[in-house]
C-alpha cells in the first residue's frame, strides 16, 4: 500500500536522525581525571542518555529531562531521566530544571561535562528568573505557542525568562570549562545551537527589549513588573567549548530521499527549511503537486522545516502537519492523482497522540469539510473520520517535520 510505503520513507528519515545513529562516534573518548557529568533536555534526551551510558568511560552520572512517554528504554546507568510536560511546563519541568542546574554547579576541575540537548527542551527544562512563578511562565508559554509566533521568537522570550537557558546552564558548570562538550539534535530552521531548546549551553545576546516587544506584539500585556524582571536577568559569561550539531532536518530528509529513490521514486526536494503558516503552505504545495502530477511520472515531493498554526478556536484539536494536509486536500481537484503524508519527526503533531496524517485519492475529504476543519482548528477530528491519522508513538528524536507528496503514478 502507498500509505505503508510513505510511512517507511518517513521512518527512514527519523532513524537516520536518531541519537543511536548519530551520537556514539562523536562522544569524547577516554576517561577524564574526575567523573563525567551528563546533563541535558529535550525529546531525544532519553535515547541520548542511553547512548551516553553505553559509550562514555569511567564514572558517569547526571540527569536529563524529556517529555512524558519519551523516556529511556535501555539502561542509563547513573544518568537519571526525568519525564515532564510539553509544550506547557509543569511541576516536573521545574524540579528537573532546578536539579539539573544544581548538578551543573557541582562540576569541578578534572570533571568532564557532557550536555545533550534536543528540541522540546525549552518547555521541559524550567527554572524561572527571580520573581516569576511557574504558573506565570506556563501561562506565557501557552499563550505564545497558541499565537502562531515563530519558534525563534518564542525561544527568545523563553531564554529571557529562565535561569538555565541562553547559556546559563553551561555557565553554572564553569568550573569544568576545560572539558565541556555540547551535542545537539536540532529542530529549528537554520540549526542555530543558541535557538535549539533556547540554547541552555550556548551564549546568546541579552536582548530584553526584543523579548518584551515579542511578548507585546503577540498580544500579551507586559506589565511593568515583568519588564523589570526581564531587564534585570542578564546572563553570566558562558565558557567556550566544542558544540556539535549531530542531526538536523537535512539529516532526515537526505535519508528519506535515499529510501524513496531506492523504492523507485523520482525525488524533488522543495525545501528543507520551510517556515510560515501551515495552511498557506499546504495550499501552495497543492499547485506544485498538480504541476508534477501532470507529467505522469512517479514523483515524490519532499520538504521539511517547521510550520506554525494560529489557534483561533479554544479546544481545537490538530497540529501543523494536519493543518498543512487539510489545506493541501482542500486545494486539490477531486480526482487529482496526489497522495501525501506529513508527520513530525518526534512522533507528536501538536499535542495529540498522532505524528501527523496522510491521504490519497480514495480517502480525501471534500474541500468543504477541509475548510470547515481549518476554520475550527479541528483537523484531528477530520483525519480521524477519514482514517488518515498516522500514529507512530514517540520516536525519541526531533528534527522537525517530514512532508511527502506523491504526485502522478502511485
């Protein structure tokens, strides 16, 4: 079945970007004089902890935090893995943030500190600036996520509200600055390490006025007290150290494309770093799909990046990948020879239980139904009705979305 083939291509991309595929050959070799302290966060943290425990030598200890359900499946030795809430932080996020920061502060000369960072860490690793409560920070986070603000801007605000982001975690471990390493699985367009998980180990510009302006532009009322807290929270110096981006969207899309070629597809890459509104992008891609379908070839349009959704309807269900697919369906003629799959590489599209969705000519919903679902932000319900949900479970990596459009001959 075409559905199974597209899912296999998606899984090839995900597997290539996993910690087990990318991290072992890059970890530091040999034993330090002291212990190795492993700290980190993100949706790949459980798998990264497994790799670290299996390959690092000597005394290895530490703590990482990941999303509920994305934890370790293999032994992690002395590395604790905490599970917390995403995309809105909870009490476990706060406990993890404080524990990991406190552990960083125990680093001493002769120790090696290994930071393992992946996307999703911004909500999972939380320690608010003085004067800001967890409830306040969670409310701001919830507002930003639902407002359609670009992830780079969201993370700018997050790092200005945090005692662990914007390089502050690495600064806490400054005593071991001579043997410190960051390994990062990127889920952001451009792969700037300072943006992934709001850069807990990467020096970032202190831009309080920009953070305040982003909040205000998003519709959040920035009271004088909050603005004063942000302006007062300048970060300490961040120790320079080796930073490795070990996997990103291109890693996954290269592997997915190779798998597709091996299966006989002609692959056309239409962007590894797409951003913007999910439904607008889906409609634009419908025109591309129809153009290539008219040629009659067995063609697969491959794209990645991170699209956004402005949530207009409280209680709506569905994430960027389903919004993209619904808009793509709505813009296609009824009998167009086009099928598509769009899934988040972490296995969760938005906040529901699906990685994304899929459709073909036989399962496609009418344009009227697609547009109604988009207007109500209820694309999950639409794809549930047509049998188009794709549920993979947590993949324990995170390099953004993988979108596949099969145009022409199946």
